[in-house]
């Protein structure tokens, strides 16, 4: 599945303006942004994938264009998709990215494969 190149440019711009060191990696059929070697945000198709604090997960799902991330038939708590219409405005995109950046220091690193 291809991902939205324009959204990629917008995310890169937000990270660069905030001075965030990141690495973009192709994974899960899209593009994933790693911050401090932890999954932070990503792009799947035209959607923004966000890794947010599980404590605000239920509240986030009530927001326009937000839905649970479900790849396997089971929702992954703390991971959400935000529809492209809900991040059309730059301030909205920055809001979701900031939620991800706020949670990043608290997030656990994924286990490295040996």
C-alpha cells in the first residue's frame, strides 16, 4: 500500500520546525517515524497513525476523524488512526503530532530481534 507523500512532507516539516530528531522507516505498508528509537507517528495510506498515551486513548477516539488502529482484528490501545480530513489544517496535524511527542518519552522501546 502506498502512503501519502504530501502528508510525509508535512510531518517532516513539523518535526524539523520543532527540532525533533527522527528516522523515517518503511513498515506496516506505510511509513513510520521513529523518535528515540521508538515508534511515534506514521502514515498508512492517507491516514496519520499516532502512538498516544493510553490514558487519553478513549478521549481521543471521540474526536473527529479518529478511530482505533486495528490490523489484526483487535484494537491496539494507545495507537489510533486519524483520517486525512481531520488533519487538513496544519494546527490539527501539529496537535496530533504533539500528543505523540508528549507520550514518546514514556513509551517502551520495542524488543529488538536477535
